[in-house]
C-alpha cells in the first residue's frame, strides 16, 4: 500500500486548466522524483499537497484513507513537510528556535503564567539534531549559516513535526560539491526511517542517482512513471518536453582583445582577485555558494564597492560611479537572485522585459505601450516564455519562466561584456539548452561573457576558461581543454585531486 496517493487532481486558474487529472503516489522509504519542464504543473501539484492551493477535483489519500487538506496547517498536522527553494526561516533566531518555532516548550510561573523555556528549547533541539546526525549547533544564529546548513534546519524543523512525507523542491539549486553529497547521505538516512520523499529537480543526473521512481508531468498531465533503471536520459528528456533535445554546436569564435580585466580586486567578500575576459570569450566562475562569485560579478558591474585593486575596460582604468555608467560603458548584469533583483513582481511580463531601458520605449515623455507590447510578444516567442500574454503578472509565472525574462532582457541589449550570475537557476533542460545557445551567440558576436555558476558541469559546458573561487579568492584557473571535474571539485573543497 502506498503511503500517499494523489488521484486525478485537477486545478484551473482564471479559466486556464493547469492540472488535468494528475495522479501520483509515494511509497514509504522511497525517493520519487517529480520532473517536468517549467509550467508543467509540478509546483501547483505540490502546493495542493501542502494546502497552499485548494484542488478543484480529485482526491488525496494518506495511509489508505482520504485526507482533508484545506490549509498548510492541515498538511503539517498530517505529517507532510515541504521545503521550498526559498527557506521559511527567521534569520535572527537560533537554529533551535527555528526548529521549534510555534511548538516551544513552556513552564508556568506560580502554576499560572506560561513562559517559554529557552533552556528546554536548546535541549530539545540538541537532542533532535544529534538523533539526525546533523552537524549544527543549536544555539547558532541562522543568519550565520551556509545555504546547505539552512536547508538542514528546514529538514530538522519538518521532522520535528513528525513529517512522514517530505517534499524537496530543487534542493541542490544553491549547493555545491560537498553540500550536495551531504544532502544525499541525509536523504538515504531518511529513507531508512521510512520517510517518503518527493524530489523535484531539473538536474537529471541527481534524478538518476537517488530516485527509486520518476514521474513526468507535461502540460498538466501525467506522461510517464518509470522504476529506476527502466528509462534512459534521452527518453526522460523527450517525455519532459515532448521533443528530442539536440545539444547545439557552439558557433566559431575568434578571441579578440581583453575587454575587461581586474587586478588584485578586493571587496568585503572577495580579495586579491585578478582575472580577464577577451572579446568572444566565455569565462566560467564556479565554487561553493558564498565563495564570492556573485559579489565579484556585482563589483565588476559597479553595484558592490571595491576597497582596492584596479578594474580596466579595454586597458583603461575605470571605477564605476553608478550602474548607469557601467551600462553606458557596455557592462550588463543578469542577476542570479531574480526575486530580489531580477523582476518587479507587481508588473506584467511586458514591463519586466523593458523596465531597464525605458528611454528606448518612450517619446515626448510618454511610454509607447503599443510598441512595448509588440516587443514583449516577440520576446515571449523568442525565449519560449510560458504565459497567457504580455499582460500577465510576472509573479504568477513559474520560476524558470521568470528566469527567461531576466536573461532575455539583458541579452537583448548591446554590450561589450555580459555578466550572468546563475543564468539557468530553476530552468528546465530544454530552456537551459536555449540559454546556453544564447550565451554562445553573445560570445560569437564579439562580446566578453562571464558566467557564475555552482554547477561544475555547466561551467565545463559553457566556458573557454574556468576559474574556481574559494573563500573569496581565485584558487584555480585553467583553459577548458585542461580543466577536469575532479580538479575543479578538489579546488572547491580545498583538497587535492
């Protein structure tokens, strides 16, 4: 008997069918991967399971009995825990306080007045962390933790609430190397305890490595469910996007002059960084989360202050006084944190495609909305953005489709240097290939491109050269012909190959 069953789930938004009779089941102690292209319905299905959305039709069955889930509280009460990419933690509180939030032990003063017992919170959290084998200190503030450690706090919080079903939504999106291996070890431990895990990921290598079964959604419908070993990567990809994906050949590129260089650049997170990128070249920056790649990209763009060192554009020293000055000099950035810096969630798709270049779309002080709409329609088609039209609020799009808007907006502007921070974060395999082709095309037309990514395979796939950052410094740099995955991983973790 299955631990959990979702039977013929249906859901529509504003008359548009998003889920059309989707069924899914989960066994105790298994990892069941749920995959599909952006907009396939994965997030909607999980939000119905978590109580964030109400289903229009269908049934949820837990332990063979119908389950009534009308709110997130219902889901938690039934032992269903969902860990999203954006963690639901309070940074100023400790690990212990976050694990027990809402369930704090209390003692009564004089038998009447209830008071939260800080000592009991720490003791209970330590007991729980030790039982799980999590390398966390209960008294440590969450704001001081790495992304991987914060993820462990979320898992511990769910398990403290007796979760028997655990949903992991893109759990490795911001992890690298050792943190990913640690997560996989913990997943194996949870399986041994009989916990069923729904694993959502665009990284197919992970799906093949840890899943017992895989279910594919496409356009809100079930396409296939396979047992481990019963399918190939080509079959999985074709099921996800409805067509074969051919890895396109990179166009021929002639390297030119150095267009941007840094000499001993030092900021608050990075130090003594020297690098350069030439016309037609792609430099891939990789490393663990928090190693300094993102901050370095922002510094090259003029958004993060530089304490010392020299930045040169085409051999001439520059120091950006504003983002506008950098953009006018031909330096553009596609931010990795799209929610914080890449989109304006209250605006529609057309506005998010154009808000960084309004002068191009205005005349006599007025926006030319007709031209903006036509431009958005063309870009929606060009970048394969799944939406109802230019007027759809961008916040209602899936994360991958939001990412296409962010990357496309930057790529549509002419620049001599493009900085891409995690350009394929949350993007499905079909769209990822499209973004790779776009980045290659920018280099082919003579731009210098720097791509920051925690994905080693992506760095090797994209770069002409690869550089590894660790603790704010570049510790490894090689042409792509001489770079190897073991050497890069060793540089990331500080060991030897």
